């Protein structure tokens, strides 16, 4: 009887130890997953910091607007694969385009995506002061062939300085490779400094801003 009781107690103790061991293993798994997640986030932040530092260093000393935007376009394309990059900048009451050809430009059936933008759409995107997807742009009045535009993943990234909208960066590529939030975060991380550089170059180019509207037209194609 005593032997049977001891065996039962021993089995109960082993059972409790197994339960406790499983609990500890689960806690260790959770801790390891948290550490791995924190490490991944840390690596992402380091990558963004590295991109920002390299981006700003590459633009140092450039005072010509076309050269500045050309360099910025190339740096963004080096960071975000297979994208086309176009800068839409304010000019008096209108806007101007700065386009730098991608190695694999996306051409719609009749025209490029950039040519679908009107002055009113430009102003609406600037007023929104946020990342605008194609759906957002359609809601603001973008017009185009839906079948053709469905082939594109596009986002307008705002450019601003001290609360003042300078325009936006249009980034797009084939919809088979949707632009990711991580990629867009990296681009957004350099817009403040880029906006400051653009303003400096614009002051050099236009010391006194006139009142005549600029006709929106493609410029600086490379």
C-alpha cells in the first residue's frame, strides 16, 4: 500500500514537473520571439538610418535643382527596386514636373501616368499632406484607363518644409510587386531634408518668385 502511494506521488510529481517544464519552454519561446522581433526592428531602423545618412551625404554641395533631383531620383531607385520616380513641385499657382527615366519605364497605352495629373489633382494631393495611393488619387479626380492603371502600384509621397507643401514624389512600378510600407517609410524618411535642399535650390533659381503661372510640362528628362 505504501509502495503504491509512493508511486502515485512520484507520478504526480513527474506530471507537475512536466507541466512546469512546458510552461518554462513556452516562456522561453515567447522571449526568443520577442528578441528576434526586436532585432529585426533594430535592423530595419539601422537600414533607414544608413539610407538617410548616405542620401544626405550624396546631396551635399549640390545647389542646382536639376542636379539635386537627378541625384535624389537615382538614390531612391537604388534603394527601391524597379521604380519610376517623378517630382511634382509647386511653381507659383501651378506645378512643374521633373522626370528622370527609369531603366524599365512603365508606359501606359496612350501616355505615361504623369500625364494624367491636372493642376487640381496636384493641389488636392498637396493639401492632403499624406501618402496617397492610386485609390486616394482616383477619389481626388485622377482620370485614366482603369485597366491600364490596374497594372501599376503607385504612391504620392508628400514633400514639405515647416508645414509648407512643396509638392510630392510620385513613385510607381508594376502592380505585381506592390510598393511596401517599409519601402515607403524609407522614402518618407528623407523628404524633410530633401524639401529643405529643394527650397535652397529654388531660391538660387528664382530669387524673387513671380506671379505668372508656370505651364506644367515634363522637364529634365534623362
